C-alpha cells in the first residue's frame, strides 16, 4: 500500500514493505535478539499496529504507533528496484584516510596540529596507499565542539594556519595524486557566527529565520527535545527574550533549512571551496537538516528507547530528500565531487533512498549501527561480539546491489577505538587490528581509515576527567553528577565512551613526534610502544599489514567491484568470497579469541596473506586471504 494510506489499522506486513518501517522493525528485532526475518512470519505480519500497545503490555504506546505512522507517511514508498548497473567512480576504488587536524602533526611547537604539519606528512600517506584525505573541520571556530561549531565558513582557524596554507595542502595532495574531502557542517553554526549574532541582535534581521528562534518565557522551553550533548535542546537568550534550538552543544545553533536564502548561501559556500580544489565533502549529521514544521513535541517512549527526545521529528524530516537533491544539483553538480553523508539512525532501506544511483542525492553514507552490539550504547563497558558484525555486514552486502555503495569504517573522531571494544587485552591488539583491516579492505565498499588505526592504536588509559577535553564527556559527567551517580561510576561510563580516545596526538615515534611543545591533549604514553616508526618495515606489524592489503585491493578488480558471496561457516568464523570475472578471492576470519576449526579451501586456492599461522585451524582472530589460481 502507498505510504499515504498507512494508518494505525495497517498491519505489520504493510510496515515491513515500507523502507522506514522495515528498518525500524528490523532494528527492533535485532535489539530483542530476533532474526530480522521474524516479520515475514505470517502471524506476526497480520498484526495490526493498533493492537501493538496491548500485545506488548503497553511497552509500546499509542503515541509511538502514531509517531511511526506519521514518519512513514513522510517517506517516499518505493526503494528503487535492484538491477541498476554498476557505475565506476574514483571514490569507490579509493582508500580514504581521516585526519583530525588538531592531533595529526604540529609544525610550530604550539602543541596544536596544523595544516603545515599535515603537508609535511603527505609522503607518509602516499606510501601507505591513501587516495584521499578527509579533514575534520579546519574552519574558523571558537572550538566548543572542536571545530564542528563554525564561526566563519570561508576562513581557516588561525591555529591551523591560513588559506594560503590550505591552498598549499590541496596542491600537495594533488601533486601526489591524492584528493581532499572537507567536512561540511551545515546542520548548525556556532553561536558566534555572524548570522546568529545579527539574528540575536535584531528580531527583524533577515538572519533571524536562518535559525529556530522562539520567543517566550525563560522557564518554559518551546518543546521537550533533548540535546545530544545533555539537557534540553533549547537555550534561552535573555537579551532577545527568546529561545533558540541546538541539537548539539549550547553553542551549536541549528540552521533552519526551510529558509531558501540560507540554502543558497550554503550552495555558494560549497562552490567557493570547490573552486579552491576540494574534491568532495563529508556532510555532518546531514539527515538532521529537515525538521517537522512547527517542531512538535517528541514522543517520550521513543525518547527513552533511543536516549534522545524529539529525534523522530528530524532524523528523516519531510524535506530531507528535496534539500539533498538541491545540494547535489547546485553544489555538487559534478559526478567526481563525492558527497558522503553522516547519517546517524538511518538503516539499510532508508540508506538506499539517500545513496541510490537513481536518486541524485548522496554517494555514500556513514551509519553507526555496527559500532555497538544491540542493546548497548557507546558509554557501556562491554566486549563487542564480532558475530553481530558478521550478521550486519552480510545483510548490508546483500541488500546493496550494484546501484548502491557503502562506506566501511570502524574508527573515527566520535568513537573509542574499535579494536579495544572487540578485545581490550593487549596480547590480542595486533590480531584484532589486522582482522578489522582485512574486513575493510576485502568487503565491498569504500574503506575509511582514521589516523592511528593503521598502527593499531588502542583506547587511552585516562585516569581523571581533567585529562579529557571533549564537551560531550564533560556535559555527561555533569549530568550524571547532578542525578546523584557516584563519581567512580561516572568516570567508568565516560571512560568507556569518551571521544577523546581517538583525539590524542598521532603516534609517530617513541617520543611522540607530534609536537616539540606541549600537546593540547595528552595520551597515556602508549605511543612509546605503538607508533609508526617502530612498525615501518616490520612485516609483522599492523602498519605493514595495512600497506599490503591496500596494495592487494588496488591490484584487484574483484576486491573493489566484485560481488560478495557469503559462505556457510560456523558461528565463530566469517567466510566470504569476492568475485569479478575470472578473478576471485576467499576470506576467512576467526571472530573469537579461541582457535577455530576451518574447512580447508579446495586445491585451486593459493594463500595470499595470513595474520596467523596460515595453515590448519585459525588462530584467535586470525585473518586469511586466498586468491583463486584460476583467476
Ligand atoms: O555522539 C553522538 C551522540 O551521542 C553521535 O551521535 C554524534 O554526535 C553524531 O554522530 C554526530 O557527529 C557529528 O556531529 C557532531 C560532532 O560533535 C561530531 O564530532 C560530528 O562527527 C555535531 O556537529
Ligand atoms: Ca601548531
């Protein structure tokens, strides 16, 4: 049935036929430990939405059902049919490396990484096999959220350098045959941005409508939405007698994309950077830009389930696709300009609506569901079960036919090190890091490495809150303190999830090598043992494993464009093939910390790489890659 005909009387199977409905149902199924195929059971499929509250003992309420129906009605029905042809593109063949500029390389001893520092390390990246660099924000910013709070879209933050340095970096990359992807933060600006300042000073300013201002009283926020960084999503501005919306920190004010002039400003700004030679963009929380008009209150049950209230009104807003199509047509109107959306909360079906080749929107998205086991959040301290990763990627590789392309990543600046989540024990670090790299370079999709991942960098042994710099961590600690949680428990939670694990300086050598001064944030000293210099040339190292797999991927069409064929295997083993024409690879991964039996591949397979013994059973976390001798 078409989405507009969905009501509370609709049945689960109608919901399951709808892209958003199916993503919600499947993720609920995963959360409660059921197979996503559970909804195809005819009995389950026949259940009417209106009976769900009764059936679930009111754990799902009427308002939840209404919110789900309303959301589905905003989403285009049909996901494009599979069978779209494969389109080749540089970014599908590329290995992307994310740089966190503040922590990569300092060039002038002030303890803060900068553009000249990055320039001095380009030969290293080239030698690793990197094709494109994604730079986290380098724009002018008061750095409340480390640059994701932009004060001026057309200026470089002084501590990072100048526009001339930026041009030199672009030239340096291009000379070496590498490309540059910029971070584009357009869901919000800093409260110090000129637009916001003018809007604040004058209610009649044309900029007032660039944001979500609501006049009112200081004791009654306009709605119950909460911020991702704790507390209400509304900040009171006494001088204006008004509230303004911020989904992130109280200095990150949400932009109102309903305003056409704002959209034009953004298009022009993107074009301005493209003229400077930028090859693509990573679009920060881009699925949040369209909010339900009127900003209605969030459903409290959904809020409890996902931890943030109001999200159903903006994670896939009514005009999202329209805005993205405009950006594609006016700002990224070149198929070589890659547009990668960061889209928290988007599942595989909804993802297809964003990245389908027939859609004219984005090229790829970053989702995060694979980073935590179902029922867990980033702030839980637990051992990640790789069996979930296998199920998750097996499903996505199958769901995405030739007309869609996925990103493959484990680490970034918003998450602790994945290697530590899988197994924090130092004796397993190298094997797990190689296993994860193998997944990234042999599955179908574009691998994104985050600085330090290539040496197997692990979480940091922070011991006190004072060592952390991230606004999210400090806000969370304050919130937990206010609600009476004991300090030791607070620190344990913050330590499990803090984004600062990946924001400490890049470990270049045993002395650090990041700065001659005092770094703006200090690591725990692990750089003495885990660093680039120590691993360079050591064929058993994590670094050389990355180099070898990147080279292997580059030499093979099957590893880039080939189909993914998942083979039957025991629960603790993940086994798949990649095939294009006569060329074929076989990958086997031990997902556990124990030796695992392995069905030996047939005589036509030649071992290409092994992170363990390479014969007999798989060692803990061992990864093996074979090439078919027929190919
Ligand atoms: O940390 C989160 C919520 O607890 C994540 O949802 C994260 O904030 C989300 O992935 C959005 O991240 C991006 O936008 C933020 C910024 O702080 C992150 O660094 C950025 O990657 C706001 O701009
Ligand atoms: Ca510096």
